[in-house]
C-alpha cells in the first residue's frame, strides 16, 4: 500500500504493469464490422470533344450496375467547353453552352438504379465565365438521376461517409500524389472529409494521408493535341470502391478497397488522330 501511494496508482494498475507481455491481447471489437457499401468514381468525361470515350464510359457504368453500385461520383469537366486552349475549336464537335449541355443530357449514361453526383470543372465553367450559363444547372434540371453538387468542389454523405469532390487548377506535378497531398494539407482538421476525390489531372492514383482516403479519378478523354504537346498521356478509366464502415456514430472507415478499371486504346489508334503506320 505504501508503494502504491508513493507511485500514485491503484492496485489494478500495478497488476497490469507487472503482467507486462503476459497479459492476454484483446480484440478491438469496434474495428470489426460487415457493413459495407460500394461507389463508382469518374471524372473528366469531356463530352463534345472529338477525343471523348463514350463507349468506355458506358461500359464502366455497366460494370457499376453489374456489381451493385447505386452511386457514382463525377469530379468535373463533363464537357469540353470552349476556348480553354488555342486550337481547341478544331477538336470540338458540338458548339455552344446549351448544345453541349443537351449533348450530356442525351448521351451521359442513364442506368436504372444509379445516381450520378457531380461537380463542374474549368471546361464546364468556361460557359459560366463567358455568358453566366452554368451547364450543371441545365443538366440536373433535365436529368433526375444527375445531382449537381457545385462549382469546382462539392460534398456529399454516402453510407454515413463524407466524400469531397474537387476540380483544382493548374497542371499535374512531377509526382502523382504531390498536388493532392499539398491540397489535403491545407484542410483544417475539423473540416477534413473521409474521402477526397480529385479530377482535372487525368491521372489515376490512390493514397492515404491525414486520415483521408485520396484518389485521382482518371478520365474518359483520349489524348488531345494540348496533352500531346505537354507530353501527357491520360489515364482512361474509373474507380469502383468498397468502403467498410464501423458501427460508431462517426461511421469510421475500417477499410477502403479501391479498384481502378482501365481502358486501353487499340494498337492501330493514334491518340492524336489518324492511324498508326504499321512497321
């Protein structure tokens, strides 16, 4: 008792200290759960570009349907827009804000049971800058299965989990994770999402940082002349993600299983147009 008083601990605490490694390990019950849900993730479809990948996008949605996904997130640049880079007018097949919005309404995958939650990016908002027309509003008004979350970024709760979509500015960095990491560092601790999805860079990548599951979403547009000049080869495809959540009030993510579904160009296709010359 004298020793306990001097140490300032209870008898039970002393027993635990003396037990050391011989103490029986305990299973952390709160980390065991069979509650899962799945989401699909796409970005940068660039409809109305001559490099759009409609077949691949519709195939991706068919895969989502097959595996039981009911929610798909789109991180922006649904359309090609206008005047983004010099010469773009030669690589767009549909002109005008309303015409491009209508093209999305008519051609974006419409799959029974699947809702697409989307934001707009710099290509979409080229029309907003020019004429004050937000094509996100037009699309969501005509397509009940497409939920518009906002310009450049948006937040949504799915399965109790906080997802944040972002369509940032600027080109990619020397490392796939670099720009996403720097943006994640600027989010205050009390405002962090559990899942952060980036569009714009046309790359695919996943990493876990600051307790945030972070993805570069990939794209569904082939290599334009702009990307060709920049030496950038886009990653065409989208993600399916299985999320396992805990039974706590915060719906903690216990496991996060992303699967990237890539699409490859055929060997006889030139990404910048025309056919490759066989050797």
